[in-house]
C-alpha cells in the first residue's frame, strides 16, 4: 500500500521515470568505465583531454540548462492555459537543442581536421561514444519537443520536458568527467 | 528522526524556489566550474570541487526542473545514488 503511494509521488508518467533511471544508469556505467580505463594511462588521457574544446562544451552547458528552463516553464504555462507561450517556449527549447548540436558538430569537425578518430587513443573512443550517444539523445529530444509543441496536451508536454531534463542531467554529469577531470 | 527531517527541511529551503532562480543558479554554478579549472589548485581539490558543483547542479535539475522537490523521498533517493556515483568517480580519479 505504501509502495503504491510512493510511486504515486513521482510527477508525470511512471514509464518516463523508468526511462530516466535506465539512461542515467547506462551513462553512469559508461563514465565509470571511462575513469577505470583512465587508470591504465593517466598521462595519455590528460594529454588527449587537452585537445578538447572546453570553452564550447562549457557554453553548451549554459545552452542546455537554458533550454531545460524553457521546457519546464512551458509546462507551467500550459497548466494555466497559456498555450501560445508554452508552444513558443518549447520551440525555443528545441532551437537551443539545435544550437547545442551545431556546437558539437563544430567540435567533431575540429577533431576530424586534426586527424583524431575513435582509434587515436582509448580516451577518444570513450569521448566519441559517450558524447555521440548523448548528442543522439539531444537530436531525439529536439524532435520530441517539437512534437509536443504541436500536440500540446499538458501530459504530452510533461513527458517531453522530462525527457529533455534527463538529457540535461546526463550532460551535467558527463561534461565534468570527460572535459574537466584531467 | 526529527533531526533527519529537520536536515532535509533545511536542504529543501536551500534550493532555489522558482524556475528562474533555478536557471540562474545553474548558470552561476556552471560559471564557477569553468573558473575553478583556471585556478592553480591541487588536482584533488579541483576534482572534488568540480564534482561537488556537478552534484549540486544535478540536484537542482531533479528538484525543480523534474519537480522532485514535491517528493522528498525520491529526491533523497536520487541524491544518494548520484552522491555514490560521484564518490566512485572521485576515487577512480585519485587512484
């Protein structure tokens, strides 16, 4: 009985929380594996990390948290029947997601120009896998945000915003480990 | 029990209580993380500082963007798991 009430305390759909927890576990395991492999060559990992575009990645953190703010605000506005404002906020959040992907694309292009690939160093294998998998979630999230801006039922917006916050949360943990802990 | 509840009550009060404040808090913490990497500090302190800031940001997102502030049990659970994760990452960083 108490279990049921505890689950009922979760905002939104239970399945969205199952998805959020699953994704956090997958990325968490990836980051722990990254740090474990780093033990085999700390100097090589630090040298490889120095090639990363930290400023762009830090800027992308600001882009994502701002986008998350707009998605959260969209839900609040939809609940008080401000449909136009909610839709605009969702479109704004999606556009910031596109900006994130453009900056990420510039970063990948820069790496390619330097001849840095998956095989250059184990650091870059994890870098491409984890940031690439995250970017794929951002791309999916942009599509979901636009979809719920169109089909703007409050429950749809809540589910779409929760997916987007999960993407945000993953980046908040991924950025310091991949880009900053040298 | 009452001590524990007063601790979480205090922690809840420390969270920014509105979305704009949560957003500004996240931006400020991100800026502090970036500035921290430019300071000449010991790697241990740098690593700990960066990870603690990430943990605080994650908690703000969970509490206010994902609205878990309304369910302290779930917020505490997520925070505990994320704290464990950060401790594992920090241990591997310092090995």
